[in-house]
C-alpha cells in the first residue's frame, strides 16, 4: 500500500508512510475487526436484556410500556457500540500520529487533552460564553515559522434546569488556538462578532467575562467593522498595534477558516498570546472509521494533513 502525496505539506511523507505506518496496517486491521465484533456483540447483549424486560412488561403489564422499554434500550446499546469506535480511533491515532508529528517536526499530539488546554482561559478572554462542561480532544502543540502554537478541538456545553428536567445545550463547538506573539499587546483586546447595534449592546450587557463590556474602539476599517467589533481595556496604542493590513488578515482568517465565514470567529490578544476560536462541526484529525477497512487510511490522511496545515495558514496570515 502506498501513500500518494497531494499537497505541499505532505511532500516526503510517502517514504515515512512506507517505513513506519504500512508495516503496522495488518495488525491494525485485525484490531479493527476485533473491536467491531465486540461492538456488535455488546449491542446485541444490551438489546436482549431490553427485549426480556420489555417482553415481561408487555405480558404482565402493558404492551405499549413493553415496546417503550425495548426502544429505550436502543440508546445505551448504540452508546456501548459507539465506545468501540472511539477505541478504534484511539488505536489508529497512537499508531499514525507519532509518524506524522515526527515528519512535520517540532509538533506534539495528545488525543485526550483533558488537562492540557485551559478552556476556562478562553472563556475569560471572551472567546466563548460560560459553560459547565468542556470536552477537549486532539491537542496539538508546536512551532511554525518560529512561532509557538497550541490548538485543540473543543465542545463546550451548559446545563439548564427547568422544574424536574435538565437540558444540555452547546455553547461552542470548534477549534481553540493560542499562538505566541513576537510583540506583546499593549492591553487586553477582544475581536468580537458584530451582531448589529442592538444585539451588540445586549451582548455587552450580558457578557459574564466582562471583556465585551470593555470600551469599543472605532477602527475606521469598513470591511472589518462589517463583521467585527474591537474592544480594548485601554485604547492607548491599540490601533498602532493592529494596523489596517493586520485587520485585513484577521478578517481573511475568519472568512477562510471558520465554518460560516467570519461569523464563526472570535479572537483576542493579551500579553504575548493571540487567542482564536473558530466554529467547526466536522471532525478534526479524523483518520479512521470502524466500518471501513484500514486501507482507507491513505485517503483519510490527506484530511489529517489539511487539518495540520490549518494552523500554519493562520500563522502565515498573522505574519503577513
């Protein structure tokens, strides 16, 4: 099996794939078959339990209740089967990502990322609203063009209670970045979405982190102002720090890299850190599906490299 290089970031990886990844594919395929079989077995066991309980209730109590119980058991059954898919993704990541990271150079990967990135800091910077639970995966750290970075896939949720029920809603789903700056920002700065005058005032009023409540600075940049508002703790030196050409680049990042364009981007500056949130619903660094044979990985790897190139494109724009 060969890896066909298609994009500049992949140039030279075919040899690495042949030496480090291809020899392990047979073992991975055996593991996939094992996990897939276990997933269906556990699914079947769960549904048998549901069918027994539902059948008993249908006979001794009510047919409708019995059917409801059987249907209800579909939820844990699919969840149990899905857990095998997650194990499979982990197996592939542990096999493939070290080779990818070594090839790219000065890049580290942590799939679980539970404690390696602070989503709380992202909230304090104003990138996301308040949340109760953070699910973080696929944490990447490294350097590009001498610039340090880290990025992580995040799903942030909040739970609301009403009478006896509880509902969970998604606050943010996408990618969070922290990128080193060569020159420190003169003050805390927030690049917030422009919702329109009325909604902007409401957003400032309800901003739990108070960043949107910071004074707004008029940039005089028509294209930037259509999509964003610039807020800063102090106005001194902000427009010198963010000249029109740099605002052009920030707008281009949102337009090119966030789902939904600029409406899916929020950014902030503090000290030597540039913070960025890009909305994204499609999977990040996804390289294997449990129902597909392992030889499909050669195609999936192109998506992985494209995801890895994302932070490079962002840093390139920041450098101008």
